[in-house]
C-alpha cells in the first residue's frame, strides 16, 4: 500500500509538471463559465479568440476543461441570472464579455476569478480599483479603441464635414466613456457635434433617421446595442448619403463606412493568455493590470463607399 501511494503521488506530480496542466486540469475538473451580453460580430469574435487561445495553450473544451457558454441576448437582467448560475456552480473562472455582463459577475462573487473582455474602461465601470492595479478578483482586457484617431480619419476622408452625429446607447457605460473622448476629439478638429441616443433597439431606426437629417457624418463607438442593430443604421444612413465611421470592423461589415479599430478575435486570445496565467501559474487578478490591444487595423466597406460616392485614398 505504501509503495502504491508513493507511485500515485509521483504520477500526479509528473502530470502537474506538464505544460498547460494544473491540479484541476490533470483531474479534469477545471470549469470556465462564460456570460456574454449579446450576439454580434465583435463579442462573438472575442469568445472565439478566447476558446482558440485556450486551445493553443493546451486547454481543450471536453478534454481537460469544460466551457459553460451562456448568452444574455441583450438583456441585463439575464446577465445577472446567468452570472448567478455560474457562481452557484462554483466555476473555477468566469469570463464576462461586455460591461453589463462583467458588472453582473463582479457583483455576485468576490472570490472566483473574473476575467472581462470587450469592456472599454473597467475602472470607470467600477470593476477594479484601478486599471493598473485592479485590487479585486477582476481583471482582463479592454477594447478601448483609438477614438481620436477615428475622428481624425473622419476629418481626413470627409474634409467638408462640419457637423458629426454621435449615435450611442445612453445606458452603456462603455459608450458614454467613448463619447466623452469623441467630443474632445471633435472639438480639436473643429467639428460640431449633435448627439442621438437610444435606450432600446426599437428606437434605432427612428433616432438614426432624425440624426442623419442634421449632420454630415455619423460616429458610433463600440456600442453593443448599435453593433447588434448596425444593419438598420447602415440602411438609413446610406440611403441618406451620410457616411458612418464606426468603432470596430464588425459594424463596418454590417453596413458602416469605415473604421480604424482593434481586432476582437486577437483581444479574445489575449484574454485567454491571462486565463492561463491564473489557472496554470496561480496569478491573482488583483495583481494583473488591465491589458490593451495595441495594434489597430483600417477597415473599409467598399460597397458602402461606392453607394456614398467616396474614394478612400490609396495611402490609407
């Protein structure tokens, strides 16, 4: 019996020493719960990048980890219900995609590590004490886009524009934060701003129609409600010949005109790397600064550009 016990212990130790393994991975008990606010290209890409990033690190769903993916379908109340389930399930780690999902998870547990992604400013959202030193069980990646560069791009492509419509959801903290940056950038570029806000998806068409009659261009940040309803925005704006500069590529593909933004798939992979540091290396979210994706890409919807009669300079 004594010899067998030593052998079992030695085998377990060998397993734990393997790259990509932890105590729970070795015995197949790592469980990661995911709560995502809503389905749209950016958030879906973040999740896909997270799954692929874990796989590259040796964490494969159904083998040494279990992923419990839940989508709140755009309802904040559903975020709370889902987060409560994940906490009650005693998951080893929770991934929260988008600010309302992150707030729901963070409010329900102070012990389970919570990784957030597609959250513009975790500090402003009161998820962490500071972005540099979270000091809580929450950390992750920010999807802060280069708002000033996006407004500069708008001015460069549309030099005759005088008024810019800022379209966003008034209840999304991430959008409010970006809009404040957009207002500052517009002021520096000598652009007058006209705000248009929505509180639910049923208002998108009406508010967009009202806004396009007053402005020369639209700017939409990485707003979850408007990303999900971007086809409607594009339909209205393009018919009125009003160009839309967006916060991210998925919105451009859905009918917008142009963006200079981050890659959400890569952001998800970066978040997965942080998950590995927690699961395998024992790092604490409290000590892990919020991370940002530095590389940005220019994306143009050629079909929309043709409808608007705009030629994008070759140097861009």
